[in-house]
């Protein structure tokens, strides 16, 4: 394979998103400055490929096409010294595509904060390690801004999501709220004050160890949004159905729709509530205006279209609230299985974009190999001798 080079335009995008500073952790060196004359500049930057640009590169090409290898998501803006370090073949285990993707995502996240794109301090979940219960052998997940885990049904993906949810909501998921089920979790953060904490779920109680002191609370109060209410089917009340899918109360969904803009919807332009009946119980019509300009009731949409409306509501809310507080979006939703690659692709791109100031963990039994996962942390979950195992850096 001939070496794949970035275009001039792509290099400008990579450099600009990096704030023209080296994205290697702890470096942050400015790599552009005044030249010898007043209308000139110099740069000491180099552009590294996350997935290798040639067959002789330090890392795998990940099966990416030439077009994918040329994308800005595959590029790192580095000083010469750190470019040499990450591309050294003696460091390939330390600087895998996964770790370099995290490096790029975290740096760009910090740059977004510096230019005022969000208001809260940086709280980036970098690693989640769990043992106990069905996780007889400990598993460790290194997270990026966007992380995708796939695997067959029954390998432990939902359990992992439910433990995530338990840790950050301070409430044990009903499936694991049993005296005989104990878990020990260690969470690492990119944060200048607290870099890690431990969580214990035992004897139907949850507790946290922060700087060697036991506490009843998680140190960083994340807002957890979860699309994981599988098996729920539409009923008479559309608002109640949506509320169950996203784990909100009906009243909270009404408030959300009345106050949160759907400017971030990819399929939906507007959701209006039209009062229909209040006795013997609340029932309202939802009038959905699609991006195409067509308006229909929620009930007149196909099941996949209804799911896309709900997805739009969640990411629109996450986008707005994440400007003010740390937000984690968990997706373990069987409704996404019916999404075609063409329907799902815009959501993957949006969740990875700088508009989404939150981390996303998305699990599915479908690998979706034809979608462009460039920029995502990819992992596969399997079972060996009935013990869950997590394999990272799949692509």
C-alpha cells in the first residue's frame, strides 16, 4: 500500500481542531508562530496517522479505506519529538489506535472548553474496570469520547451498561440489587483534582472510596442519560412510551419538550404537544414535524421513525445540558437494531462531533462493519468458558 497523505485542507482542519498545539498529554506546545517577515509564519508541527498510512507503518491500517485514512479523524497534530515517540515501533503497544484516538479526543475536548464551548470543569472518564458478579475475570474498558462495544447477545454488554448506570446514578440497577451479587469497580478520570475512585456494590448497598476515604456519593455528579429500556412497546399514551424509553417521568418529558430546542435533531425538526384528553388519565397527541417539512402524529410514524424521534430528543437534551454539567449517554437499545446503516450513520457522526460535549457508550449485538467508525473506540465482548471477556482495538 502506497503511503496515504493528508491533503492540505485536512491538515488545516487537524491543526485548527488541536488549537495549533501538540496534543500529546502534558506537552501542549504551540507549534506555529511568526516567521522572519511580517507576512510569514513558521510551524514545527508534524501530522501523525492514528491508523497507519502505509503497510510499513507502526500500526495497523485497521481495514480502513484510503478515503477513511485521509479523514481528519485519523490525524494527530504533534511536535516532532512526540511524533517520533508515538510512531516508534518499540512503543506500539502503548500507543495503539485506541490510545491515540483517546489522546486526540481529549485534547480537542479541552480546546473546546478553552474557547467557551461549555462551562463545567473537565471530567473525562478514561477507564472503567469491573470485577465480581458475572465478571469473574476482571475486565477493563478504556474509553474515548465515543465508545462502541459489540458482541452476541448474552456476553455481558447490558450488564456492563447497567453497572455504569449504577455507579454514576448512585442507585443499584434492579437486576444487580441482590445480596449474593457483589461488584468492585475502579474508575479513572482525566481531572486535575481527583484522578480515580473505587465503587463497591455489595449486600444491596453502594459506596465509594475517594482518596482512601469511604463516602456515600460519587465524586463527580454526572447526568446519566440511558436509552436501554428494551422490550417496551408503544401504548395509548405516546408521552408515557417516550418517558419509559429514556427513563424519565412523563412530566419531565413534557417539560423537556417545552423548553429544550430540537435544533440538534437529525431527523426531527419539532415536537408539539396537542392536548387530547385528561380523563380518566392523561393522553396527548404528539405532532412531529420532520426535517423534510412533513408533519405527522407520532402514532402515524413507523416504529423506526418513532425511535429516531426519541433518539433526537435525547441527543438534543444531552447537547444542551452538557454545556453546564458532565453528561454520559448510555445506549443499549434494541430499537437501534432496526436502523439502517444510512439512518444510523448521521448519529454516529454527530455524537463524535464537537457539538456533542458528552461521552457516549454505545453497545449493540450488531458489528455494523460497513459504517464509518473512524474516531470511535471500538471493543468486542465475548465469552470464554462462560466468562465475559473484552477485546479492545478491534479495528
